[in-house]
C-alpha cells in the first residue's frame, strides 16, 4: 500500500490479514480479494520492501486482548487512524520481553489520529510497555487519545511504562496525545544500563529501574 493508496483495515479480520503477512516471506507475492466483495473490501497487496501504509475505516473491538501478531512486531510504516477507535484492549503477560503494546515497537513510521480504549488491565513483565507500543524510535505520532472503559484500569510494566509508550527515542516527534489511564512501573533489573541509578554509598549503579509517565515512560 502506498501513501496515496493505503491498505484499508475495517474490522478485526482485515486487521489480522494485513499484519499476518507484513513480515512473512510471501509479502511480495500475497494478493487477496475477499469473495462477495462489498464497497469496503480491498485488495491486500505488498510490493517487496515497500513501506506498509494502512488506513483505518471503522472502529475495531479486540475483545479484551491485544493482537498477538502486532504485539510481537516492529511496525515500520504509516498508520492513518482517521479518528476511529481501537477498543477492547487488555492483556496480562507473565513472560519477560523487551517491548510490549499494540505494536511491540514502532520505528521510522507514523501513527496519526487514533483513539485507543482499554477494557481490561494491561499488565506485563516487558521492559518497555505502552498501549500503542513498548518502544518508539525515529517516528512521528500525532492525535492519539488513550482512555479506559472505567477509571480503575491501568497499564503496568517492568522498567519503563507510559500510556503511549514506555520508551521514545531517536528523532521522534509526539504531538497532541491525551491519556486518562493509570500508569505504573515495577522496579526490576533492566538491560538498559544507561538509565541505572548511581548509589554513592555503595559506589555502584543500581540497575533496578522504575520509570512511569502519564504519556511516556522515558523520552530520550
């Protein structure tokens, strides 16, 4: 999908079809048209290493989960939310990993005009945790709202946790992000040693980190 002709996502099925093939060996070969096509149906076409451009054309309810495919992938593309809502987000993960969110990480991409609603707690032992992404690098983010179905819902991570992302670095730019969810972080040993605390009494660094931010855990 090009910037002028992005791939359309309009329900959970099309979401899974698009992202299931993003990192596959068949990406450059995959072209599918749904049977009994309607006005919302679309050709899903990937051309080699072309940047993935996707556009949301309806609200999607994830049913108190986060898609396993995207939560383990690095998104390198442009996501046009058009003001629609991704709701029903929630996940509890006990495995330790580097990044966790709707996308594990976003790098050299953009996400615009998207509303995220959690309907269950997002609790994970990942080092960087956010509702949109665990980590965002060299990307442009604008017009994101993050809310909960009720005021008690929270986002919890191991080291760096934010409603939007746990860690944002590189040449990233973030504008117009609003969140009302509770964010907290557990103090535990990190692999990101540069953010460890120096303890003068013991003359060494304490590598148990705990950064939590209403929008971003750590902005570098």
